[in-house]
């Protein structure tokens, strides 16, 4: 294993000087030539600096989902677990607050927070008054006030429609759920439905009859929409489904009626939850990189707390198609 002493021997300086240069200590007085020689030697022998994260205390993980959502929406549940794992690695001391029905009850002073889930305008303003160093994962309720990291759902749906059209499908449907307006709390169009409408319109294959929307992204909702789909006189040849949980329910409904997937209807979904590979048939889906999403969120948090960043940032993380037997 390469060491600082080896670099010092190569360059002809002290180990202390090498350490300070590699840690970007601006107070050390060395020539530009020596500095460049140290970095060149480090790269040559394969030296990897051990990352030492400064401690960040009094950070909250705000989990704005109820028990039903946690059981049904695997994405948020996995985000919660991954944030806690990475926070520990990054020396971020984090406490979990399960905020039932959006209620925020803090028992400590907050230095920063990571929020998972949906809250309304009143809660956003309340939270901003309490702590301004915040990052939302999965949603971006107010991009002027808080940082946000989200899966690039717009791109995911566009990729799915492009794929279906490229395979020769002329009739493409969409099964999804509604979003909620942060000011009124009333249902609003989800970005996935909006993206599907844009893409289908572009290819001149938008058919309102083939767009089915529920108020939740659950297995039961997918099953009900699948049953509704089966009442149509003519089925679309392909369906873009907004989440794997919905897709599980849709597959149940299709299997009950003996509709063959993908021979009669192809399915393409989003999330790549663990169960997707075990369905019958295994589900083609967009893999969402939860590790990358959580790492990006914690980097934004560290930049705010340690770097003093005042400019809010919104980051969209792309995914990877995982092709299985459903299309």
C-alpha cells in the first residue's frame, strides 16, 4: 500500500509537508514545482488519501410518510435506510423523526435536515422558520427555499415511450398516480403523466382512453386500474407504468384474465424494486440509483453546513433500464 513516506522520499521533502499539501493546506509554504511533484508522485505510486469527514451534529431525517406509504412505496423506505447508512459513514449525527400526517415535533435544536416525503405549504414555511439548511429527497416542494434531489422521472418516461415506439408499438397506454398541490393539498398531475402525454403527443399516439390514474401508487391501486384496463374493447399493445408497486397490481389483474405478457401487452415500469425480478413474467423497469441519490443529498447538506452555501440546488439523477421478460 502506498504511503505518505514513500511520496516524501521520492520528492525529497518531509512527510509532514506531503500530508499538508495533499490535504490542501493553504498555509504551507512550498513552491508550485514541489506541490506538483507531490501530486505527481502520489498518482504514480497509487496513493489514495483516506477521507476524514468533519463531524456534523444535530441533523434530522424527517420522514413524511405514513405506515401504509412505507409498506407500499419501497422507494421511500429504501431511501430512509440508505440515508442513515451513508450519514454514519460521513460522520453526520442524524436523528430520525417520523412525521405522522406531516406533523413536525422537534425535541432538539437542528443544524440541518434531510426530508423524505411530501408536505404542504404551511409545513414548508414552518420548517424554513425552524431550520434553513435542508435537502428534500424524492420531492422538491419549494426550490427557492431548499435543496432537492430527485429521480429524473421526466426522462424515465420519455425513454420508455421512445423504446416502445422503436419496437413498433402504435397503441401505448399509461398507468400512474396523482401528485398533490403543495398550496391546496388537492390532486394535481404527476410529472410522469405529464411526460407521457408530451411524448405520446409527439409520436401522435396519445389516446385518453389508455390513460388510467389512481390517487395512490400502491399494489391495490394497480390491481384496480388493471381491472379497469381490461374492460376496454381493445387493449393497447404496451403500457408505461409509473411505479413497480402499481405494476405488481396490474400484472395480477392481467394474469387473472389470462392476458399474456408481453405477447398481448408489454409492460415497462419504474423503480426496479427487489420483487420485480421475481414476478411472472419478470418486470422490465428503470433502475433508480438510490445510493447515488442519497450520497448527492448528503453532499448538498455538507456543502450548506460546512461550506456556507446559500444558493439552493435541484439535482435530477438518471436511471438505467433493466430489460426482463415483460416487454
